[in-house]
DNA sequence: CCCTGATTCGC
DNA sequence: GCGAATCAGG
C-alpha cells in the first residue's frame, strides 16, 4: 500500500480528530500504526492542537535541531505556551463509551451491609446536579445474576480510566464522586464492553421490566 | 500485558 | 519517503 492522496487525507482527518495511530492504521488497512506515526511526523502534523494558533509553520521549527554540535540557538523558545489538552479521550463512534448508569452496587466502607445490595441507592452527591435524564432505571435484576455480579466485583481488577482497553470490562463500580471509584477491568467478552457477569446485567431483554408508577 | 506516540535508521 | 524496530511512557 502506498500513501495516495485519499489515504493521506483520511489520515489527516482521523489524526486531527484525535484518533490513535493504531485506529487509523486499522481503518486504512495495509499499514501498521508505526507507518501511520511515521507518516504523521513526515507530514509535520504531530501537533494535534487545533484551536490554538500554536505553530502553523508547516516545516521548519521543529526539525531544526538535529546536531547537538552547535550550542542551542536560543535558550528557550519563549513561545512554550501552557500545553493545552483539548480532548482527553475521543469517543469511539461504534460503541458507547460509558454504560448508562447501571445498578450502583457500591460497597461503601461505612455501610457494610445495606438492606438490599444492588438496589441500594446511596445519597451520592454529585457536585452539579446532573439531570441524568436518559435513565430507564433498570432494577429487577434476578437475584442470581445480582449475586454473580457482586461476586465478580469483589474480584474486579479495580482499574482506572486510563487502563481501560477494548478488552477490559468497562463497568463502573462505586461512585464517581468519591475516591472509591474504579472500573471492573476483568476481561471483556469478545466484542462486548463488559465481562460476562456485567454483560448479563447490562443487556437485558427489556421484558422483565415491570412498569412501576412514579 | 494492554496500550500510546516518538525516534532512529536501513532501505 | 517509508516503516520496522526500538524507546519511553500510561
């Protein structure tokens, strides 16, 4: 495969969108992420900062210092603006990044045994009152699967946001507003965002849900 | 171990 | 110009 205009254009587009090199390579096909990164650098667009008028210079500044022979031309560029991070994590177009607030089975350190484990709704005070409207309030999880989930969550890897990958369970555990928040992290089912146990509670046949008046 | 981008250097 | 190998890190 070669870098045709089309491919380069797609590369540029995806790169500026914040897609990772490996994702771009996957999309393009026939190239590795190394190839993508190499190309990105050759194109001189390693800088993903868009909104900022940082360094529009196409090819000049960055490739200047190659030989350490000469003393630094200028001590400091002086233009080193406070590195701004526009978007931490681009959301994958295909799958939902975050599950729709599943049953919070948060083992609060202060509350060893709540009446009913999974259904307990902790007062969770989130800073700004998030409306969280798209909430079909899923309860009525069979005691079996519920028990299974609790068991799994004891053995969860408790990974952080950054540790999430395509093959880790992305089920949130705990309250995001507290220190005791992490993701399940167990190996996810092929193609699914969650591990087996959490898949079972996340994807329910929308039948075993009785409409209770509000 | 999974992943990220950066750099080097033979081709 | 290209990209595998390697580096440095989360």
